[in-house]
C-alpha cells in the first residue's frame, strides 16, 4: 500500500472454532501472527508483493468483495494500476474519439495568484483562489489547467549518526534532534542489524524507531531511499501512546514517504520497518512476527530524510452545480490532490492514480502523480487542493454532467438469477464461463426449491430499498430514476441500451474469479451504462463456520432464513452495483455500517447481522448507502458519500 495519511485536512489525515446452531461472533483468523494482524489493521498487506508494475495474483481488490484481506496484495495492485493507467487512458481517448461523444472542451489555463517563492496566500479552503466562470452551465468553461508552485520553507538536512541498537520501540527510540536544535536530518542506517534481525539476532524482525518533536502548524516530511540492497521499506508514524497517525508503503517505487501536518504539538515516533515485518506492539522491540512464510521481510541499508517545517499547499475554489461530476489529475512536483465539498471537508484525497478502474467510456482525466474525482451533491463553492511537493505543478480539472441527464432512456439494473454465460475476462478471469443458477444453492442455506420465489422476491425488494427507495427519499435529486428488473418477473433485457446487470449465481471454480462479488469498474458519474457484476454463491453458502463470509455462520434455529438470506444477498448485490454506479470501498472497521464496506472482516455488518450475532432476528440492522471513510488499505482519504455518488449518476 502506497499511502500517506494526513496531507491536507485540518486533522491528521484462520478461523475461530464455531459451534453450529449457536449465535456466533464474527470469526477471526487464528493463523495470523499478532504482527500480521497489526499490519492489516493499518492497511499494509502481508502476502508476497508482486514485482513493481507486474500484475498481482488474484482479483483486483478495489473492484472485488474479497473473502480474506490477508490474501490481498494491495501495494502490488496500486503499483500495477499506476503503471497501466497510460495504456487505459489511451484506450479511453481512442474510444471517445470513435464514438459520438462530445469531445472535451479545451482547457482554460488558470495561473496561481500566489507569488512564486511565497506561501500562505491560498493554503486553506477559506482563502482559496476563486476560479470564476468555471462550471457546466451555459457560457461557462468546464475544463481548466491550473499552473502553480509549491514553495516550502527551506530546511537543511545535515547528516546525523544513526542511533545505536536496540532502537526498536517507542521507549527505545533514537534521538534525531528534530525539534531540539535542528529542523532536518539525514540518517544512514540498516534494517537487520539489531538484536532481532535475521542474521544478527533472534529473527523476530528488526525495526528502527526515531523520536521527533514538532510544534503545531509544522509539517513532518519523512522519507526513505534504498539505492542499494533489497530492502522494501514501510513507514509508520506513532503518537506517544502508540496510536498510528500515518502509514506509507511504496510512495516512489518501493521507497516510502509520510507527509504529516501537526495539529497538536509534541513528540512523535517514526518506525522504519520492512514490508512483511511490522511490529505488533510499538512498545516491544521483539514483537515482530518472525522471518515470515511465505513473505520473508527484506533487510538492508536505507537513507532516512526527516524535516519539520512550513510546507506549502494550495487551494482553488470552483463553483459547481448539484450533480456535476469532476475529475482531477496532477503532474509536476505535487503528489497529493484532493477535493473538498461546500462544508468544507475533504471528500476525496489521493496520492495515487487508480484511474485504471474507470471504464473505457469515462471521460474523467487520468495519469500523473495523483487522480481524484467527486460527484457534487450540493451547489456551491468546492475546493481543489494540492500538496506534497516542491516546485511547479500542473493540475487538470474537468467537469461533466451525467450522460443520462435529459435523455429519454432510463438506467435499468437487471438481476439475473437464472444462471448465465459470462465473459469473466472483464474481471481478470479466463473468458466465457457458464454460471450455475441461483436455485442450485438454496438447499445449502436450509431452504428448498419451493422457497425460491419468496427468496427472489425478498432480494428484489431489498435491492429496491437500497438502490432506489432510499435514493429517492434522500431528496438530493428529484430526477433520480432507475428501473430494477429481474429474471423471475421480467424478460431478459441484458444487451439492451442502458442496462447493467448483476449475475447472482455460480461459483469461484466455474467463473475462475476468486471472490464473492466483483464489478466491472468503478464509474463516478455512471458514464458507462451497460456493465456487469457477479455475486458468486459458493462461499456465501458454505457450511457454518467455514468463513465469516458464509451466511450459514449467522443462521440458527432462531433465524428467519428466507429473510436473512435475502437481506444479505440484497446487500451484496447493492454493493456490487454501487461500484459500477461510482462508489469505492468504505472502511469496514469503523462504527458506521455502509453498503460499500469492504469484505475481509466486515461481513457480519455488510449482511446486516445485529448485536446478537444471529441473522434473521429482530435486531438485524438496515445497512444503507451514506457517508463513511474510505477503506484505508485502498489509500484514499476523506469522507465518501456513497449515496450521493450514485444518486446523480443514475438520473434522467
């Protein structure tokens, strides 16, 4: 994972044993070490990382509802998508040129008013530079190029001797002098030379901790370089109590960088570790998980550069209408791009280019150091922010209206329970495959063929509530309109204009796609109105206790089986449809249930299981689209409005 938490906001940005028939808490994996669990908790993978730019094994986790986050190479996928973005963008340009789609309006150049070599003029949304005339209305210009410069406080970084070992915990952290006589330092050190290294110690894994002191208002910029040796670094920044404030892996190649804006002054502790070798306890230098199998952490030399200073960030205000879909990309020195809404609050911060997962028909800009997007839910001033760099930058911001706006056709969501031949190549699978019908799985949930119609009716009702009724009742878009059809009650409309489908049936073996559910793309603005998603049923219908993703894990004699199976399936179906209507994953570990919550360890919540741990009982919860944090492992920051991103893309 190549993420730095914190750039722009006002605040820092195996299975348990199961007794069948009893109420169950969600199963936990017992075959992971405490260190592996700590890594996953902060969004760092524990599987072998694919070579930089190579396609990782398995499905793209940004698009899939994976069964086990411990099996996902998030860093590898982020790196792969970055390297593939140029190819995908070229395909989009070719597709749009060959279609009848209106070509993008030439960009208007906007120069930053803040004088070169200065900062502070447009550093927060409140004093953002306004770009008048921007918008999607008549006489406005919807595309701009913003040319500016990030001018940071000059900080020298003299070479400082590496602290002696053991410096593998907060309590043993080595001094850097940052905040006690200097504002910057460069330190040459090594992972593997301490008492817990592979060659020099007990092999539990070596990590180096450094103490930094900084007042409020300063920005900590902390980076590694590994010009020699195999070391793949990961950085973690801790508060004195051990709270993780920021994490980064693979910022540039395999090297790492954290940019952290200090809101409350004091002491901070930076840990340098190897991918696959993070500490389970930042107060225990011996809390590593060992050499690791199949992920041996690397060891070797690194150069650490630390600065605490004034760091420039720039904001530009653009006035949007409700329903405007904007996308941005940045080139040059800046590596972080974000959007703030009218509040203002951060709604999509990014230091990556994940535009590979946009469909070919999406006109949103791609390429560069970072790409972001947003669907405006309210009219008013919105803010484009840029940070994390030094020198000139070039931002592209484009605004569009939803493609179905004003058109007679209406988006149809077709739920196919009859089994289907699907080209699974669009999901990374082997090609055309026949998927077994939904009815074949009923007995695995203790239901019969006689229950099929009742289950399908309840699933359709659940999807209708999730992705139609709730959106209509939100009041955000009076023109929101969607048809929901299904294979039981309606003719097969797949292949007609403006029909996207979710195929509910089949197995991992049949499809060749190792997931519970997967969508064809993430499409902010719903520019591609004819896409496919899968909801596979073998894992969902596995025996009780087989995994947290099996519905049977939550079924007991007290359960209303038809209600719970339908409730869980309608939520998973809505989740996958949410992707191709524009939503990314949301955090499955926080206290907010959301239909876009990622899988892995959040299935009980996604399925709507209530506090009693039993599905199909009175305390089950109604999980909906709404506001939640992005999934940390996928690297975006801010608050995602999963309802708002859909309600304007699906319109008429």
